[in-house]
C-alpha cells in the first residue's frame, strides 16, 4: 500500500498499478538444540508482491517516480525496463524484414548455383514469443538521503534488439 500510495501521489491511477506476481512463503530458522543436533523452527511468513507501472520514457516523469520510490517508507526494490509501445507493429515489421532477407539470400544462392528462383512452396514460422525489452536498471539499496532530483537523471537506454526466424522454401528452375 505504501508503494501504491507513493505512485498515486505521482499522478498514477491506482488501477494502472498492476500486480504481476504475488507470493507468500513460510520461513524457518535452523536452531541448535544440542551438540550436533539442529531443528527447524517456524520464523514466520514472507510475502513478495511485484508491481508494474508503465509510462512513456520521459526523464522528468522517471525522475519523479524514482524519487517517490526512494522516499517510500516501504523501501521497495525496483527495476526499470524499456520496451516498445506498439509491439504488434514492430513484430509485423520484423517478419517483413525476415522474409525480405530470406529472399535476398535465396537470390544469391540461386545465382551461385546457376538456377532461378521459382514460386514460394512454403513459409514456416515458429510463432515463438518475441520480446522487445532492454536496459534493466535495478535499485536494491538506496540511501534515504539520496535525492534523484538533486543528482539529476542523465541516461539513454540502449537500442532494443529483436530477432525472429522465418524459413521460406522456393521452387528452383
């Protein structure tokens, strides 16, 4: 709740702060009972909850969010991940480039083999998940005296790279 409240104060809607993982585990401690003998003693429960918020890559907004998390009494661990907003469009472009690349290479191979490319016989695609993410910045321990605003934020995420595989089979003449 403290993390959610800190983010709501930075103009996020509570409904936009999504739980992506919720986990409760028991914890035990090994305690020496006598010489050479130990037993497990119930210590309590540990609850972990992963939250997700998404917003455009704006340095000022990111700076405010980092400051809110830094100042949050819950002392959350957090990371930053950059992704492509319109992943479907990116996948379509990636597939188009993959087929064009296959065609260009097939032409080179056909010329080297002194044959001509005919019609496409088959296109195979494995439909695996393509991930468009990059640049993880993880914050696990931050001094309460740390001020993101004072330090300033000056980083540029690396380019996001993605690849996919398409197999194209042509007739040869």
